C-alpha cells in the first residue's frame, strides 16, 4: 500500500494537505440544485469567487453544467461560454481554480484560461479527458458516478457500494498514472449523491478510512445534498447548512483531505474548531 501524498500538485500550485482544504462551489448555471441562477452573470460570479477566498476557501470550483439528478446535458459551447470568462478572471487573481466538467474540450480550454484542476464527475471515463490531463500539469479529481445524471437516481443498486466505488476509483487512478499523470496530482471522490441512496451515501462516508488507506487523498462533496434533507427534514437545499457542516466535519475526521462546500465561511470555522479539539 502506498503512502498518501501530503501535497496536491495542481499546475503552478502545490497545495499542502497537512490541513484539510475547503473547495468553494461556484455554479455558473441557471439550474444547479441549490444555487442555480445566482451567479449566471460573470461579474457576480467573480465577486462570489473572491468571497470564497476571503472566507478561507483554498480552491474555487467553477461549474457550467448542473449534474443534479435528472438534469439534461448542455452543449460544450454553452458550458464553455459560461465558465471560461469566470475561470480566466479568477485564475488571473492568483487563486487555484478548478473546472467542474465532464467534457474534455471544456477542460482543455479552461486549463489554457488558467484553471489548475480538472474536476470530472464522470471519473475520467472519456479517454479524451485523460489526454487533457496528460497534456497539462493540472490536478485532477476523479469522481464516481453511477451512469449519467439523467438516470442515476433511478433505483441505484450495488452489492457492496464501498468496494464497487473504491474499485472503480482505484482503476481510474491507475489508468491515469499509466497514461502519465503523477500520483501527487490525483484526488479521489466517491461521489456522494451521484447514483446513491441515503444508505449508500452513509456507507461511503463511513468507508472514507478504507478508501483513504489506498494512498490517494479523498475529496467529499456532501454540501446541501438530498441525503442531508432526508436525515434532517430540511426541504430547501440552501437551508441545509447545519447538516452540511456536520457532514464536512465528519468527513475530515474520517480522513477526507478536501471538502467541496457551498457555505465556505461556516465550514472553515467548524473545521478549525473540530481540528483544534482533535489537536
Ligand atoms: N457534486 C456536485 C457537483 N460537482 N464534484 C465533485 N468532485 N464532488 C461532488 O460531490 C460534486 C461535484 C453537485 O453539486 P452542485 O455543484 O452544487 O450542484 P449541480 O450539479 O446541480 O450544479
């Protein structure tokens, strides 16, 4: 078993993983499940990105296509038109920017515009996405999703969710390394809510130590998701702050290196306190 890197190499940035990192969500979409339409205007999106950094976020994750359950894909050109100007302006401010995309052309163009990380919720299944990673020195997030967003929540089934998701992620990471992506650039994400029931999500969160033991840093994106509403009873995603913070704190306690969240300031504060208690 390999030792987990204590750094994450992301283009010009070498991010220390000695402390957990907060990745702030910036959805430049009309239809994301909790903040759709809030930051469609590039100027507003850039202000939001700057706020993420001011609140202690280490990475800004810019997405131009909602992948909420049941969502339709958008054209690559439309997606690029949404994200490129925002990526370019925030990257020019010297901040690590990741691009949340399933499309290799969008990823490659955003890297050229200054993005440092490709966050692919389809887990680098597309060989062209692997090529986009190989051709750059960006960091990569390899996420597990069952099928496609349109249908992923239609009775998702696993025999052993932790083993199956882990097996997929490790195979994808091995393929990336084989293709020439250094291990220190790779982070794995079990994909909370992407073709998973409440029980699957809980099993994956409880299984973080097992996944982390394979020697890759782990990212968890639980923020505002449906399972938090199922547990806490809050129907409005943006109001699921307490549950989202609990999930982030538990994920880090169990070994996650990066948490992807909407409520950056509150999460940063909670992680500072829980980290101080743990010593
Ligand atoms: N979740 C979402 C989007 N991208 N990326 C990673 N690595 N991990 C996640 O859990 C993850 C992700 C979904 O959340 P959000 O961006 O808020 O919603 P939408 O897909 O509707 O834009």
